[in-house]
C-alpha cells in the first residue's frame, strides 16, 4: 500500500456480496467507517460506540460492527 494514496479500491462484486445483508443505512455507515479507517491508517478506528456513531451516522448496528473486529492493538 502506498502511504499517501488518495483513494482505496472498491470491487463491485465484493462490495455487493459483503453488504447484501445490510440495510441502506448500514451500507452508508459502513462506507463512512471504511473511509475513516482509511484516513486513520495504522491507528484504525476507535473502540468507542458513541464516537463511531458520530463518524458514521445512524446506520451503526451490531450487524455492521461485526465488519470491524476489535484487535489488541
């Protein structure tokens, strides 16, 4: 990965399969969190539900959060 890359790749087939079980609100929240995760780089997303909801909007659900597993680091 290029450290200062201005974008990330989206593969339509992978996206559609990956979000098939998510509502429209969840899909938008997922995209927003992916963007914030990309911008955060190695720091990743915070493990704080209230902060994630502020970043992503109304679509943050347990179903969506399963796409962002919490790591030890």
